[in-house]
C-alpha cells in the first residue's frame, strides 16, 4: 500500500511539473521536479528505517 501511495505522489508531482513547463513556467517545473525527487527520497528513507527498527 505504501508503494502505491509513493508512486501516486511522485506521479502527481511530475504531472504538475510537466504542466508548469508546458505553460511556460520553467522555474516552476524545475522546482516541482526537485520537490518530487526529495519527497521520494525521504519516503524511501523513512520506509527503510522503519523496516530496520522492526528487525
């Protein structure tokens, strides 16, 4: 379930980024892409830390 939420969030951010780029707002697109990558990284780090604590 967490994987589905993660991929949905990443997809939503990338779609918003593409929309900004298509409308001519390149800095907004770059900002959203960076936010998307950071969010994905934070999510995976959170999940990996949670599994290590359980072991």
